[in-house]
C-alpha cells in the first residue's frame, strides 16, 4: 500500500511539474518580412495618394529594423527619425504621440531616455492583442500626416477588416475631367479614371496588367509587336515612340480589354475625349 501511495505521489508531482513548465511557455505572434513589406506598401500608396513624401520604417517587437522605404523627394534625415519613432513605439508599446504630449506638458526629463524619439508618427503593430512591432513615419506634410501614414501601415497587417471605399458620382466625374488615380491599394492594384485627348506613347508595364473598360469615346489600340525607341522612364515602366507590328483593335463604349504585364500597347488614335477605367493589377 505504501509503495502504491508513493508511486501515485510521484506521478502527481511529475504532472504538476509538467504543467508548471507548460505555464512558462507562451505562444507569441511574430511580424514576418512579408508583413513588414505589406505595411510599407500600404503607407507608400497612401503617401502617393496624398501627394506627400515620407520615410516609412518597420521594426519588430524588439525594435530591430525590418524594412525601410523613402518616398522620392523626402529629406534624407527622415530615415533615422522614422526608425527612432518605430523603435520608441515598439519598445514602450505606445504611440509616440503620447510621449510628445507628456513632454509638452512639462515632463521634459523623458528626453534623457536612451533610444527614445518622442515625436508623433510612431504606432505599434498589434495582432490579436499582441504587439509584434511598430511603424514609424517621418517627412510627410505634417506630424498628423506622419501618424496617419503609420496607422495605415499598421492596419495593413493588424488583421483589421479592409474598409469599403466609395466614390460618389461627383468625385468620379472630377477624376475623369483631368484623368487621375481614383484608388490605390499599394502595389496590389490601382483604379485609374483615365482621359485621353490625343494619341499617346507606346507603353510597357513590366509588372502591372491593365484591365481597360471603355466609358466613352473611341480609340485604336495596338498591342504586341515591338516598342520603338523604348526607354525606362521609372521603375518597371518603359515608353517608346510607337509600336512596330502588333495587332490593332478599335475600341468603343462598353468594350473591355486586358493587357497582360510586359505586353507593349499604344493608343495610336483616340477621339477627344476618350474616357476609360483602368484597373492595374500586379
């Protein structure tokens, strides 16, 4: 009987020990490089939409840099500032605006802290209640816009539902009046309200497919063939004077045509105006 009692006690103690060890191990969410790049892409797209600059930095929960991108035209010092904002938001687990406000109210001793950038524009990234990293932005049009871009980036990986985007007829008409980007979702897709009043150059988008829906007017679109005198005008974009060879199609109201990435295309002739939606898909 004593042997059985001792054996039972040993098993119970072993079980308790195992439970204690299990309690010491907790599952943690981590920010991946793909998630960091998705956050960057969302902020860059919003910066372009705002016609503003910005340097966007993403760090992990230990404040280590994972990704950084500077929008063209943004001052160079913005890189270090954005990294500082992101690290501060990650290590102190609060938006950096909180610390800027505390210091503004008189607690200036906080500025003596190491690795601390108490400037608006740093936001933690939270997934299922756990802080997995942070985003810092510097160099936008204002401190408020820095924070808004950081929030856009954080939301891109936080798992929050993507909001529905609505454009009323007045905004759509205004976009077609000048030809403009109606909506941008980073590098994933864009919607253009396009307007042409004269023929254009031969175009090649190396990464984007163009899905075209003709709203009004007529055009002759040449696809395929070879773009003459093609030159790189910006990353992943080439322009030429015309297309040699290729296939010509007459486009009219209601038509849809899909031009895959890498295929030369050229609006050789257009009515004035020629209005069409373009969805750029990557």
